[in-house]
C-alpha cells in the first residue's frame, strides 16, 4: 500500500500529533516533539522523534482508516489508523483535539484543528481503499 507511506510521511511533518503504537492490551503513546523524517529500509518504515522510535513492516499495512470516534463524554477524537486486516491495529496517529486547548483544558470547538483532519481525510479517503469510519463510544470496561 504505497499511499500508506505517503500518508505516514505527511503525518510526520506535524509536531502536534500523537503516535500510538499497538492496539491490544499494551500500547505506547508518543508525542511528536522532535519528530524526524521517516526512514525506509528493508521493507520497514521507522517513525521516530527525539526520544522514541518504532518500526512497521510496510507489507503488513493493508488497511488505513481515517477515524472520528466518540470519546470522553461529548468529545470526539480524530486519528488515522494503520491496520493489518480489519482487526489488528498496528499504529494510530491522533490529530490535536479540537475540544482541548494547549493546556489540555476543555474548550469550545476549535474549527481550525478539526479542519486539519477533514482536509487530510478528503485528500486520502478512497485512494487505495482508504476508508472513513465513525466509531461510537466504547462501553466502559468493568474490573
């Protein structure tokens, strides 16, 4: 999926994104401060910043979704999901929340932050099977 690498490169140009590696029982959240240009070698892409990095085998990415997900009450999250099959999340790249200010405090909708997601979504959806998905809130887990 060649467009996946193009998208990874574009997402890596924004130091305000949050990269989340994995999607199962263990995940790693990484901010993009000091993000570097992704490197490709031996069929893998390395995505990293000043104090972290991870590798994804490019041939493993067979699904990309732009996601609008209900979260944290009446807020929504906006991200790009890279997957293997429909079930396995390899990595997600979150756009800055349009419902939070720079200090992570609730704020009325900031249209410019939402527009960054919408613009990128509109450029990529339907290219090589990239989808747009709206996800309802996930039920709370009981312990």
